[in-house]
C-alpha cells in the first residue's frame, strides 16, 4: 500500500535501477498521462488547477509535490530535468532559460556579498564578464587562475572561498582540467566545485563521478543538438537544487519554457550517437589540420600532441569531443582587415589570416554557436570572446589567429575540402 508521504510526491517512471545511460536518455522522465502517449507530452500552460483551496495552499507551501505555476513547476520541464539528472548521475536538476542563466542561478542561489570564487580564466567570455563585472558589483569577488595548474587553484583559496568553477574542455582552447584534483582542493577548504560540462555532455564525461558537486549545462549546444532553442541546467544534490537554487528560481524566474524543454528532451534521445559520430569526425579533422602547412597549431584533446591528452582520455571515456580549434600562420602583404585600435600589426595579420580562412568556407556555417549537427566555424577573438580585452584574451591563450570549428555530421572529406579552400589560398 502506498505510504501517505508518497501520495504527496509526483510519480516516477518504473525503470531498472541499473539502466544504462542510452536507455535513460530515451526513457527517463514522467509516466504518461491517462491518454497513454508514447512521445512525451508538451504542457503549454502557465498555471495548474487544484481540487480545492486547502490543496492549493498545501502545494504552494511545498507540503505536497505538485505542479503549481510554470515559472518553477511544469511537467515537460520536469521530464527534461529528471532525464538530464539521470544521465549526469546526480540527485536532481533544475532547468533554466539558457546556459548563462544556469550560471547566474548558481551564483545568486549559493553566494552572497563577501564570498569568493576561484575560476579558470579559460572559461567562456560571458562567464568571465558575469563573474568579474556583474557579480563584482554586488561584492562577490572572483580570482581567475590557470585552467591546468592545480597549484594556482590551491594558492588562490581563501577562508571565504565558497565556489570553484571550471569548464572542461575549455572554450575555445579545449584545455582540460583535472576534475578530481580540483574537487580535492575545493572540499579541503569547505567549498563546492562546479563544472561546465557543455563540451562533453554526460555521453562522454560525468563530473560528479570525479568529485564535482554541481554540473552546469548550456542545453543550447549538444543536448539539443540541432541549434533550435536556448536552454540551460544545473545538476547536483537535492539539498542544493531543490533548496537554495529552487528558491532563487521561484523568485527570480530564469525559467526554461516548456516548449524549449520538450525540444531538448527529444534531443537527449540521440545524444550518445551524435557525440560519438561528431567526435569521430572531429578527430579526423584535427589530424588533417595538424598536417596542413598553413596551420600553426591545433587544439584538440584527442590528439597526442594536446598537453592534457592523457587526462582527457581518462576523464572523457577515451574521446576528444567534437570541438577543434586551430591557429593560422600570419598573413603576408598589406593589412586590410578591420580591427580595434588596440591591436598591433602582428595581431591584425593573424586576424586577417583567420578571416580569410573563415570567409572562404562554403559548407561551414559562420556562427558562434556549437553543438549543432551542422559544422560551425567562428573567430573567437571577435565573437564569443569579443567583449574581453586583448590582455584577457591573451591570458587565456586566445589569439587573433585562432579559429574554432564545432564539427558536425557532414562527410569528413567535404569538411576538409571546405577548410582547404581558405588554407590553401592563404598568403603567409
């Protein structure tokens, strides 16, 4: 007989306790409605009815688990949250409107004025701006350190350090941090470790298995997989997700729409096979780029030449992921490319070479997104990291000659031919 407390909780799907990740990606969520739909239902409603006023009061007071208002409870959104939590191996998940709003929610929900964050300086440009500038205004201080030097993380710790934040592999250099080592540093000082798992997804890497406390996602990327919607998520222990983070979401409203949740929920069904295929393509492209005479350096964890190759293979299930970055040799001749006055001639020559390669592509999409089934190409210094100063970019290793390719599902021969069009005609 169902316990009285269980009657006040939303039902769960009856799945084997040892179900594999590929099964969870297709099956986890909520039981079907009374209509028995096979594909998950999309609940486009702002609010939910209650049988009586007393029940409504109990539900609003969290005495009974139920759907109340779609700003913080919605069946479709919960299906996505349960599925992603299952894939990441965490107790709970909270969905947000975007990847950046997931980071915003985490910091707002867990930190206060006077707290200190240690963060890799290799994270996404908007993350640096959010932590250093926006939260700096409210008294949360951030120290930025090397992604790969664990000693720098140790040296940056203070009595008021509450959070360590890393993105591995990083964007766009694909630097890999030692998650287990950073977890030890964090926990020795009573702090939490949060890891942005956007590049790998749980198909390749599960940070909590290595000691991380929280996992951040931009569902806009590989979780959706086709560049259709914005979405974000924070995965972690129930005490944090359904405690301070849910309280913050309920009041501040960084809410994921049910429609976007439904789109990403369906994207999760093919996550593993997409990541495997796109990673295979990326390795082939990286190997080809490494042999091209106009390419200065290739950044890809799957290559033995990558500084953290062994660590990446250990953490990422032997897979390098689907993002490849590379730098070109500087352009020769007259400098004609536009650029900010802060750039010297050497930097402008690098930018001109990168722009030439990008502009000669006919297959790749020129956009700063990643995770699409289509191959996307971008110039990080002027797009995703364009709001940083040149000094901040160089500190992170991002030069004007860097190009990032988020490899899709096209045939590898077509991709190499597309990039060869620009590289082969580059005047260096």
